[in-house]
C-alpha cells in the first residue's frame, strides 16, 4: 500500500498526449490518414524525366515511380541492355527510355516540367543548361558542372530563365541532422564553440568511379562541409586541410583516401572534420555540436536498432553493425529531398538549398583542396552575394 497514493486517473480521463515531433514516420502516416495537404500552391501532376539509372538514379527512380504527384515520362540511360529490365522491374511500361544522344526529345517535350540529373558527372552541365534553356526546372546531383565558373553560369541561366536549379545536398534532409540543426539554431547549446563531423565511407568505391569522381574534396567531403555551414548558418573565414593516400591504387590515380580539415568561422566557432573513403566496420557518420550550455550529438544509426545481444561470455553486449553504406543510411534523406523538390515545383515550399549556398560550398571545398596541396592555411572572404540561404 506504500504507493497507493501515487495512483493516477484512468488514461481515458485525461488528455491524450500528442506524438513527439521527433517521430517523423508517425507524422507522415498521420498526414496520409488525414489526407493533409499543404496550404497554397497547386496539385498539378508534374511531368518528369530522369537522366541516369545508376546508383544515384536508382534512389530517385524509386521515389518517382511511387509518387502520386509525378508522371515519369522519360528515363535517359545509355546502357540499352538495361532498358527492358528497368521497365519490367519498376513497372514503367508507359515511360519512354532514351539514350543521351536523343535527349533533345526531353527538352522539347512540353509535357516535361522538370528533369532529374543523376547521370555521370561529366554529363551534368550539358543536361542542366539544355533543360533550363528549354524552360525546365532541374534537380541535379552534385557537381552541377566540372568547375566553379561553369557552375555559376548554370545558376545564372536559371535566374535569367526564372527556373529552379536545385543542387542535391541530401544530408540536409536527414531527419537526425535536421533535428540537430534546429536545436542548435534554437540556442540550446548557446554560441557554438566547436562542431565536429566524422565521416567514414563503406564499402570502398571502385577505381573506375574514383577516376572520374572529381577527387575526395569535391566528391565526398563537400557534403559534410555543407552540413557544417548549414548547421551554423555561416561560412568559414579560414580553412586548413591535410590529406593522404594510404591505399596504393588510390595514390596511383592522384587522389586521397583520408583527410582532416579544420575551419575557423567569423563568430569564433571552430570546426573539425575527418573523412575516410574506407571503413572496414560499416558506414560511420557522426555529428557533434558543443557550446557553453551543453552538447548535442548525432551518433551512428543502425538497422534493427533495438537489437542487442550478449552471447559471448564476458565480452559485453553486442549491437548490430552500422548501416553498410550511404544508400541505406541516407535512404530517408533521399526520399525527403525529392518530396521537397516536388513541393517547390508545386509552389508549396521555398527551395532549401539556394544557388549562393551551393557555390559557397564548392568554394570551400576548393580552398581545402588548395590547403592540402600547399600545406598552408587558406583565408576566405564572403561578399553580400553569399548572404542568401535556404532552410
């Protein structure tokens, strides 16, 4: 009877608690059940074309074929041997498959409202400019072009044509990273004194891919540079980097497999980023933000996260491994990213990644590359043209 006076009223007699904001899957379900739609905008079915059906293209293909807001009109893929399998697997019998030599059909088709560019990087610029000049909105996997000048030219065309050019920095759409960003921006840790990102990839990418990837800074590290600047809401005033190739085959193609970077921000915040192309224990992705009021950490996520075992004597509890690679760890981020782009096209959202932000991140990656090559700090200045930021 010692605890009898702690009895509470029946849960049917009190107000039902609402779902926590962190349960984003429940929010999605609740929106589906209640048929919730965003205020404003339109509900026009969007005619789309996908360029490239490889690794990145497959993410987007899944999103597009499952989305009631999309009419997938074209898939442009140069490996004709894949065409029948693509049609059969994804059940897109009404979608036309083309090779890139016939891509003008896509640009000239008035039914196509937007294109998704997930083809090899050396093809991006021509597709982006061709689509924009024909009045199509564009979602493009980075890089948009092979150098800063040409990238800026693509954004210039988009502005002149009043079209959307969305550079896909998918980590912004990861629920955990966005949660950290929102809490940091709300001042929960106070003024950020230190931000750390640790990113180690799995499995090791093929040499064929690495030869045309643009190098570790622009191919991979650029995503985490974007996360750091996005969380803080500022760009670094000074960067330093060192990089090494421990794997002989990567050294032979003039690239690096390991890098360490340091950033100084105008507010006094310091940033540290470590990156590796090869982790033998799975995909390692961690973010930590520290300030005078405390620390917020985003640790590794795992499949079957509720499973823990202790079956090897005194070795202690064992969790399941990390996600194997980016396609599983950031599966939700890729889906959210596409939903956001569709919201933008339907006038229901402002674009979360603006042109100046994409150009800024490319500049920072280039400065880090220079620092690694020369061994010196690189100072950076930012004009008012870089003030425009998304969410």
